[in-house]
C-alpha cells in the first residue's frame, strides 16, 4: 500500500510539474559551431517557440566531435524540458555508427519531439576553382588523388559522410579536413584554404547567390528553385548520389509525455506559420512537422532523423 501511495504521489507531482511547464528559459543545444544548417534551423524557430511557450528560448552552441559533445550533454541533462537538442543525421545516424565508443545511445537516451526541416546538400567550391562542373572536379580528384582538400562540419558529420559517399560513387579521392561546424568550413573555403565542401543548402545558399561560392550540383531529385542553374546529381552524371539532411527537436529520455506534447504543439504552431515556411523555402529547405502520437513521441530519434 505504501509503495502504491508513493507511486501515485510521484505521478501526481510529475503531472502537476508538466502542466506548469515552462516556468523559465528553455535551452536548445546546437552541437555545432554557429553558421551551419543545424544552427540556422534552431535560430529560425527559436523566436516562435519562445512566443508559443511564453518563456525565452535560447540557442547555445556546443560544438565538437562531429556533434557528439553537444548531444551527450543533452542526453545527460535533467529530463525536465529545459535542455533540448537540435538533432540531425550527424548526431543520430552517422556518429553512433562511426564511433564504437559513442558516449550516448541514440535509441535509449533521447525522446524525439518533432521533425523540424529537411534540406538537400550542395557541392561548393571557391569561385577561383578551375573546375566548372562536378565532372571537372572529379577528373582532378582522379588525376591527383588526395591533392584536393574537402572540408566538413567534423569527422562523422553528415557533410563528411556525404563527401565520402560521393568519392565512392565518382572514384575521385579528396583529403578530408574536419572543422567544428560548417560555418568555419565555409569561411576557409571562401578564403581558399580548402578546395571543396558538401554543405546543407540552408547555410551555403546565401554565399552562392553572393558569388562567394560556386555550386556544382545539388543532391535533390529536382533542381532547387533558389538555385535554378545548378544541376542535380543525376543531371551531373551521378544518378545514385542522393542525400537529405533532416533536423529535429530532441529531449532527454524520461521527459514527461505532457512536456513533449506541449513542445510538439508549440513547434507545430511555429512550423505552420507562412512566414516561417517562406524563410525555410528561402534557404532551400522544407519545414516539416507532425502532431504527437504514441508512435511519434516515443519512437527512436534514429527513425525520425535518418539519412535518406
């Protein structure tokens, strides 16, 4: 009887806590440096989430180790809804497969809240590059294996793995240079310190349109409206080369269902706003979201954030 009373008290306390949530600022951890796709996505939705929740929503960057440092921080945080992760393919599909001693279990340590956006990748070089097409770049990568340098957002990041996939399909060989985020990688690419980069279109598009980067192909099945002159991978001769980056809001495992449902509803409200959809479209991405169900809320983040 005593155990039952304690269990009922704990349940009632949890429900009361969840009903009053949130009472203070909510943090969204971005496991990469500022300027990349995950960071841009978090900062795009944070103001709307703050308005919907009635509390400040603060974005914090915790870069390193292909996103695993920030993800592990969230995995070990209190499951109270105040520390969340902007997750991606890198943290939930790539890193756990790449690192045998990954510090967190993507299946057990998190509870997915909602998918936020999806975006294709774009192959970019410095405008001064002699490669006019992806075929030119591949030819250089075959003629001088390892001479061209390929930057990424970090070892094990989706940028890295997409670049490795392209090398496997095309037969070119580049030397991988890992950074702590796409923002830093793009800066060095524009400065001529590295030769090429596979980036999510969200973080590269403005630089392409400004003439600071040259785009050779996109990994989307159709051409991207904001970059109509850039061919798809299939058009460039690499029909098997497809990749999409997905971002989503993730909570630590054990977060009360009522809190996850409240976060889901708030995010869904933000994503349904035409202005937000226009902003995503302007970045070459698509804002997506699904209302919570038992299957969605407590399915694996790997199912929600999988490399396609």
